[in-house]
């Protein structure tokens, strides 16, 4: 008996408890971090957590089994610890298989069949362990068979079968996985099998659990720490930014194919059929490409190479468009496809996303477009303007020289003179020169820079009014444009009053032009702010009447003083009698309600005569003057006697 124990302990003499202790501790630590850190609680998460739990329990069983065998070689508890170790090791393999089947999108019925089959196999292995110990053809503490404690090991045979089945499933369904993920898992499994084989041939017993933990660690990095969408086979925006910056540092050429499907923005995500189409297409063309999901509705395929062939990239994009067209025919998923390449100056992932969005703005849905050098130059100009707008807003200098005030004189039909004008904004930037409103106003509004620009305009206009009045020019008023975004600012009224009072001009010399809002909350806010400022003597213009949607109930409810009829109404009136009658009726209606009517876009004497016959109090347009620097109003305004 002593000889057996000596042989038995010799078999385990190469066992190092430190390995099991490290694996056990690592599993507990990662489980704690998983429970205290947010990870998407999907099927992958729960299967992955099950793997950690099983490895931790298996490590505990292995540790107690080996240590108990060394310290108390005749204790019956050795059998219990060994069964515990084997059972949770087999459960670990079952959890791995469940995880693999989820990753390859196996059916629910097949997953359930695998779990049931594994359960009975695991019970069978444990039964073989018990029977082998009882009848002495397996592990036994007395009357051992020749060959030591593992002379017949059903456990190890089943362990290798589990590994083989997992590898086979991955190999058969490799197209269901992101290529880099597939390679990472397969190499890890290969190393694990090599460790197990080496352990058997070298009579070792220390590294079995380490071999099981290796795929677990690989999955942690590849599937959970890595920003990878297993359902679609993509990396996320963070990975996209890192990838672009790394390639930019090494001067690598890249090409981009972006697909944008707005229907799936938000929390909807791509449907199963579209996911399958995208994965199949990507797997076919992924040899030198990486796929990223930027948002739920936007994917970008990045193609790398020493010298990127843009004709080839365009061809791939057109193949993808053909696939999307089939989806559009079936489900009406609108899309935009953009093909672009690397440009000097675009070094971050967000730069390319912004550039692609810039191209998309001018595209129709269900079309494909390849970027051009001119588009890149225009985009660079836009980014430069945006940077300047940000700087203007940040500095808050009401006299900022980059903001210019132009004016268009307004003809008073009653006095037959010019005594009012509309202030118009321009930017003058070092790199681009004069920038017109259609280039920067949308940018300023979308990035919340417009209010500072409006205040600068008001300040400079008030100062010029002050100069005109000091030089005895007759100024009835000059109007300044404000947007609905300005009105939303809580300091809107206070800012306007403060600027006018600081310049020392009568408050009635300034008017505010504003466009009607379709939003009911904005309407209520606008009504409140207009009433507050009118109490101090400021007049209000309703700008762009006749464009878009006009709600007469709201217009009547808002205390405007002047209604500006858009140029489109002037054009319509000149085309046919019916339109002229309708516009004339509207103008008379507003006049009878004590609104003054101003017509915009008067270009010739015919326009002038027609509008004067339609209750025009004021006329504005190229017939009288193009927009001029505000300092040149002295050429139009008269001096008092």
C-alpha cells in the first residue's frame, strides 16, 4: 500500500498549486468586475459568466483534490473532490459549446439539444468515475491497477471530444464569425489542446485548468473587451477612430465604403435578413477590409493596402448597392452609399465620419457617390468656418472684426424715401475672405453659435445707428434678424435691452426680424418674449411670410408690427391674375388689421408698381440696392434740415 501511495504521489509530484490558485483568484476577480461594471446583459454575457463560474469551481475542486491527496492520501474526501473537479470541468466545456453555438447563430432547438446531450454525457462520465473507483479499473486508493491513478480516464477522452466538437463547429460555421475573431479563438483552442497533450505525455497535472482558462481569457478580450458586435460582425466607432489614427501615423492608404440607412437609427438596429446579407457580403470581401458599425444605421467598410485601387473599391461598392437594391425592393429601406479615400489633413475617425455626412447632405436617397477633391476642399472650408464660429463664440467680443454688418435699404412708399434698412450678416475670415449667410448660418444654428453672432450684429448695428443720428441722418429704424434658437436663450430679452441701452440710442430705432416657428412650445416662448420686448418699444417683423407653412391663428396671436412678404409671393403675383388677387387680398387683410406690409425681392419698376397697388408700405430689393456695408447707408438716408 505504501508503494502505491509513493507511486501515486510521484504521479502528482509535478503538480503546482500556484497555477490553480492564480486561475481561481483571477476568475473571482473578473466575476466581481463583471457584476460591478456595465456589460450588455445579452445571451453572450450570461453564457460567458457561466464559463467563469465553472472554471472557478473547477479550479477550487482541482486544488482541494490535489492537496488532499498529498496531505491525507487515505481520506475518502479525495473521491468527492475529484468528482467535484471533473464535474465542473465538464460543465466548463458545456458552457464553451453553448457560447460557440450562440456566436454562430445556431437555432434555439439545436442549443437546447446540445445542452441536454451534454448533461447526460457529463452524468455518464461522473458515473464512470464512481464505478471505476468502486471496481478498481479507474481511480482508486486501494488495490490500484497497474499504471497509477489515471490508468483508464473516460474524463480525459470526453474532454478531448468536447474540444474537437467545438473546433469542428467553429470551422464549419466560420463565415458566421468576424474573421479576426475566428482566427483568435481557433489559435487559442489549438494552444489549449497542445498544453493538454503535453501534460499527458509528460505526466504533468498542473496545467489542465490553465488550458481551459485560455479560451476564456481569449473570449474576454475578443468578444467583450473588444468593441465587437457578434451579431453583425463589426467593430464600433471607438475602434474605428483607433484604427484610423494608427494607419494615419504609418501613412497607410485606406478606402472607405459607407452605407447609411436612417430607418435603423436609434435603438432599432438592423433586422436579421439584412444582417445576414451584410455578413455574407463582408466575408466575401474581407481579406483586406475591416467593418465598423458607427451607429445603428451606419456601417463603414475600411479597405487597406499599399496602394488602394479606387476603381476596385467603387466596383465593390456597386456590388453592395445591388444587394441593397434587392432589400429596398423588398422592404423599402432607403440608403445612401459613399465611397471615399484618405486625404491629407483627415487624421481621426470622426473627421471621416463628418466628411461622409457632408457628402450625404447633397445626395438623394438610394444613390452612390464617390468623393472628389472639390468636395474635400469645400469640406475643409466648412470646417475652417466652423472653427472660426466656435472661436467667435468663445471670445464673446461684441466688436469682433470677423462679423460684418451689411444693410439693404428699404424704400418707404408713403414718404418716398429711404429711412429704414435690414441688417444682414457676413463673415470676413483670413483664409476664405467674405463668407455669405447660406454658408455659415446653418452651421451656426446647428452648433449653437448663432446667438453670439446675433448679439454682435445687434451691437454693431446700434453703434452705426448712433453714428448716423449723431450726424443728423434721419433713421426711422434698422431691423436685425434673430432665429428661433436665439429666442430659446433664457437671456434673449435681457441681452437685447442691455446692448441697446449701452449704445445710448432710442430703443425704437431697432426692430427685430424673426421667422414663425412651427413648434408649439417655441410659439409660446416667442409670444412671451415678443410681448416683453414690445413693452420697451421694440418693433417686430414677421420674416419670410409665404414660405413653408403659415398658421394665421398664430400670426394674429403674435404682436408683429410688419409682415414681410417673401419674394416668392411677388413672383407668383406677376405670373397670373389668380395669384395676384390672393396676395392682394392677404395684403389688404393685414393692412386692415394695422400691420404694415413689406415686399421683398423687388427687382424692377413692374414689381414696384404691382406691389404698391397691393397695399405695400415698404419695398426692398435689388431695384433699390444690393446689400451694402452699413457705413454706406449715408448714401441713402437723408439728413435733417
